[in-house]
C-alpha cells in the first residue's frame, strides 16, 4: 500500500472515530445542553434550537473532540455562547397583583398540583428577571443540578469564589422579594 | 423578620429554585440532533458541487467571451473571398490587429479556415472510402451468416451492385370457402 492510500485510510478511520465520539456526546449530553438552554431562555422550542446549534458547532470542530478532557464543560461553554447570542434582554417585570402570588404560595398543593407548580415557576421567573444580569446568570445556572460551582465558574469565566458571592447576594435579593408575599399569608 | 420566618422564606425559595430547571425535552431529542448532523455532510457535498458547477459555468462563459471578439475582428468578408496566399497571417498583420490579447486565437482561426478552403470539394459527404481490413472481415462474416458461403467468398461485388427496383404486385384476396 502506497503512502497516499495509507494516509487516505487513516483519514477515513479518524473520521469514523470522531463521528462515533460525536454521536456518543449527543447521547450523553444533549439533555444537559437542553436544560442549560431552557434555564436561561425559558422556552422549549428555543431550547431545542440552541441544543441543535450547539452540536452543529461541535460538528464543525469535530476534530478537536478527541482532545477535549471534560466534554460536558466544553459543551456547556459552547452552549453558553450560543445562548448569549440568542438571549435578548428581558423586559423586567414587576411583581404585580401581589394578592395572586400570596394565594399561590398559600395554596394546598394536593389539588391542581401541576397548575400551581407552573404558577410558582412563573413567579420565580419574574423574580429572577428583576435581578442584575451577573446575579441572574449565576442563579439560573445554579438551578441546573448537574452543574457544580466550579463548572459555573468555568462557563462564566469567573473565579469560583465570585460564583459563591454572587449566588449569596442573589438569594438575599430573592428572599427580600419573597418575604412580603409569605408575610401576607398570615 | 424572626428566625422562623427566615427559615420559611429560605425553604420556599429552595423549593422554587429546585423546580426551576427541572424540565425534560420532547422525546427523541438525541435522534433529532443526530439526524440533522447526519444531513450535514450531504449538504456540504451538494454545496461543493453547486459551487463547482457555478465555477465551470463562469469559466465557460468567460472563455466564450474571450474567444468571440477574435472572430469578429479577424474574419472579415474580404478575407473570406480573397485567395489564401494573401490572407496568411504575418507578424506584421498580427501586430496590426486591434487587440494583442486576441492575436493568438486569431492566427489559430485563420489557419483552421485556410485548411478548409484548400481541400477539394467532394461530391459525397462523408467521402466514400474503401473498407478497412476489419470492416471487410466483418462484412464477410455477416454475409456468410445470411447468404451462404458462396457469396461470402467475395462480398464486395454484391455490396457494390446497384439495388434492383422494387416491384409491387396487385393485391389478390381469395374468397373464403365454407358455409357461414
């Protein structure tokens, strides 16, 4: 076998290997990327679009895949860039009609469990939307159970201590917004 | 806010945050992604071929545009009627061409047209040529198959015989005998 044929064969084998690696990555991490996208965008079709686009980016640089040590963190960084491009600045929404939220938090969750849960998420959505962008990013990423503080730090390209500090500050703000609603329960 | 209230707020916040990103995609997400990834190489290939065809088309048009002015500038009605010896390209003639860019192709066109003009005019086109050895053997074989060995020995006289005129006889239809 001449040199050109050997090179062609090894190229075919390498392509096959990286294609299999990519397929494995899709099977292992597609849901994670989807959750990450949904946590920020709060929209299912958009989250799926972001997931597709993220793996398209991976496909374009698929030859780098064998060199990646932590695939999930690498994918999260790519996904975060895709999300950041798509994410439009949210219109800040005030916690209007307080009475509605007070009833919601006091509701007996045995009945209409799903509806109540959805409404509570909407409430939290609104509260998170009022946070400054840097705090909001940390809060949103911290709600994804697969992500550790170190991984959040890597995605946002900030020190891990900053992640902890921002998360603490964000929780204080959220608690202060939640307090009047819970207080009204009495 | 007392301690109990603080704990209560904390608990509710944890509860809300815990469910914030607890979502599942529509079933078959991985399949859909893999499907779109598999369609990518084909798209790239078709893009490549489209680009190739476009480049070839552009080159062909450019080539045609490059050549066509040379014909109009060099082949004049006078040149077509004049004898060949007077219209052979000379270095001075080429230098007098309107554009040096088309000089080479002009000479080539001139040579081609002169080669056609110097050939004698033939009665039949394409001109009748004697059969080659291979053609002769093939004809022999065909005649052996269809007309027997006697004619196959020398098929050429039979081939060169003029075709006899066809005679069309009157059509005769005999009556059908028998009872209806």
